[in-house]
C-alpha cells in the first residue's frame, strides 16, 4: 500500500520500483509539501535520490552526458539535451507483438514529439549566429515522425557548437517549464530536476507504463507501477491464468448474480 499522487491509499504489486516509491513516501513525501524541512531533506539526499531513480524507477533522472555520466541540466550541452530527450521519449524496437496496439518504433505520446520540436526550435534560434548561412534544420514537426535521432544528428552537424556549448539558464528554465506545464501535453516520463516538487515529478501520471512496458528503461517490468488491490489479490488463484478464463469467470459471476443459469447469453 502506497500514497497516490492525490495522497490517497493505492495498492500496487511490489517490485523494485514500488519499493523505491514506498521508501520515498516514508523519507520525503511524508513531510509537508514545499516546506523548508522537506526541501532541505530532498536536497541533502539529492545524489542518493538520483541513484535510486536511475536504478529502480520508471522515471529516471534526465541529466546525463553523452558518455553516460550523471549530471544536472546545467552541465549538458544543447545536443546532449536533445539526444537524451529522444532516447527517453521515443521507443525503439518495442511494440507489443501480435496484439498490434503499439508500433515497435514510436513516440510514447504525440506531445512528446511536439515538445522536442519546440526545444529544437528554441535551440536553433539560440545557435543560429554560430552558422548564419546554414539552411534551417527545424522546419516542421513532421521531420521528427520517424528516426528523430537522425534529425538531432543533423542539427549537431549543422551547428557543431551545440556539442560544446552548455545550456544557458534561460533555456534550462524554458526546458523545465515545458516539462512541468500540463498545457504542453502528457507529463514527461523522467525527472528533469531535483527540487522541492520531487513528489510531483515522481508520482504524476504513473500508471500508463504498466500498459507500455516497452517504453520504460531497459524494458524492465520491475520498474513499473501495476495496480493490484486486495480484492484482485483475493481472486488471483492461478499462475498464468488465461485472460479468456478470467473474463469468463467474471461473466459467469454476473450471470449468477442476475439469477440466471444460462451462461451463453
């Protein structure tokens, strides 16, 4: 049993991700949201929090250099930010097999694509004076429909300084705001910054990944939130029970409650 984003009890299968959730509930989220005490505790344990996110949770820390070192946004170049965003928000070699609901290669959500496009637009304006004669790379959002990493590579080739210039403070603030403001679309699937709003970054929009496990880091089901309350546990009696049997039993139960013995209707 954990505390949901709304502060209510919620029941989930225990795995390493949910063990992390429970630990954070007890250590950080039990303190008053936004209080100096909570913020001080979070910032004191920042390195540990990042380590736990990256090792165990479905939302990893965004900051990472091209060589894999964990850093904050202030230590990332423009090219590294775009590359990291695409790696986290675009699924490669995924999909759900014969079910066919999700394409193997896809944006997790269309608003992830539009966010990356918006970041690229701003970054191109920022870097334009480093190669003023170059033809614009960021022309329309459809350029990111397929193989978006190739667009990022072209961006870095057109503006080589994007590989060396670190993100400016204004652009960092713009990046974080685009992640935070829900008018920009689906909540992001990573934690962009460790701050007093950690509980929001951590818990917001947490359940969708259980339906798209291929979209999580290393496609690891141990990271995801899967609802499984006490009523469901009571009726989970068989290992690998076919969905046909599960739904059939539910149907039969309703028929029985309705006072009929005809299970064909």
